[in-house]
C-alpha cells in the first residue's frame, strides 16, 4: 500500500509595508484599499499571499517576486520534480556547478548534523526509499523491511560521505541520496522574509510550511501560531505568541508508510528505525531554518540531549507530546 499524507500543508504570506495596517478577507487577485491578494498553488501546496502596501503596483510586484522565488527554490530542493537540482544529484551521485542555494543549505545541514550528534542527517533518504518500496507491495510484511535490507541501506547513510563546495557535490558511496525535507521549508521561508525586508515590509507572517513572524502585528500584539494536535491534526492544540521568531513542528502523524501508522517519515538515521519517543515536537527559534532542522532532530533525541542543545543555543521554546500522550517542555 502506498503511504498517505495526513497533515495538510499550506503556504501563506500576510505582510504590510511600514506604517500600514493589515486587512483581512478578499478574493483571488483583488485589492481592498491597498491590500492585494493572490490565491493559487506553489511548491505543491495551496498558497495565499496578501500584501498591504501604499502602492498597489508595488504590492503586485512583491507577490510576483515571492511566487518566482518559491518556484525557483523548488527547482533546487524538490524531491518531486525530475528537473530539480536535488533529484539530479541523487540520480547521478554528483553535481557539477551546483546552485549556490544548495551549497548553502548543505552547509546548514552540516552544522545541525554535528550539533545533534548525527540525529539530523539528510542522507537518510535511502532508508526512506526502502520503507516506501517495502510498503508499496500489496502483501508487504507488516513488521517492515528485513534487518539485512535495512543494514544494507544504512551503509549509504552518513553526511560526512557528502563532499561539497561551489564547484561540485559528490557522494562517496554509490546509492546515497539526500532529502532536504527536514530543513528546506524553513530555509525557503527565511529567503522570502529576507526579500520582503529588502522591499520595505516590516510586518509579516510568512509560512512556507514553517511560519516565521516579522515584527509584531499592526496593533503591536504578537502573531499567534497554532500547532496541530498529534492525535487529531485537523485541530489546533497549543498556540505560540511570536515576534521576530519562527515556529516549526515535526510530527509522526505527518506521513505514514503503513495503514497502522507504525512506520512514519521521521526515521532515525543512526538506526534506520522510525522515532518512537514523541508524537510531535515544536521548536521556536529566530530563523525558520534552525527551527525546522531542530524540530526534525529533536524528534529522535532524548530529553537530556534536547535540553543540553536548547541551553547551548538559547532556544526560546521546545514543546513536545510524548508517545504516551504527555505534554512536556524542555528548558532553553
């Protein structure tokens, strides 16, 4: 049976230039006052972009730039486009003259790989593919792939076996593959935030899968970001009030290979097994890249390891629901 996606993703930007208020509501590509809104799809998700500006033409130009940037970065990081730089790298085992954004993001991956003791490792993709192939068969063993098959795939895991610079990216072992799904959404969010700031936007909530707030809301209050309940992802559980912060959540409910949900997408690259400690982990950090990567890694780490890293980095908030359904917060 093919895996199913149980968490819905949406992309959104709600932004205002300095000195302006945000207005809610609107329809496809229309303006209320100086509010211009666009609805469509981007990066394979439903997208809503709203920008309030003194100049309608400037708002329309910003929306166009945001869409173009998202699409450009999708052609770098996506695993679901045959023409993306990442897919070509995985197919060939090397990439000459890689996009600068791919090299930049791999440098971020190396930082979080080292910081988390290899809990964050984008070379886990070969194991993910093993689970997908195993459960795609109608009479698949419900206990998962064999130990031998898993051990063979684990020989292809290990970020130190990826060498990269501005000239090339090379896999040291045949059959290696990368996934950037545990960090790329945060990175793209940060890139769009940077673009908006350069264009004079000082209040915004940008969400490319991981939301990041720029400044407060127009009335001075924090932006409020809701996190799904692990037991019912269609409902909001805890909310976080954020100003100039990003919120990222990784949940075992997000993608399941089997009908029973025993095998999910948060695979520990050190063991090849899905993480069992938490149903979901939420992290609040200054950037969406950091929040995205840490929520992924913390889903596979014990409380002592999480607390230690939180103290070193000064993480604003780390909140988790354990596999037993208990809610816990880790000091930062």
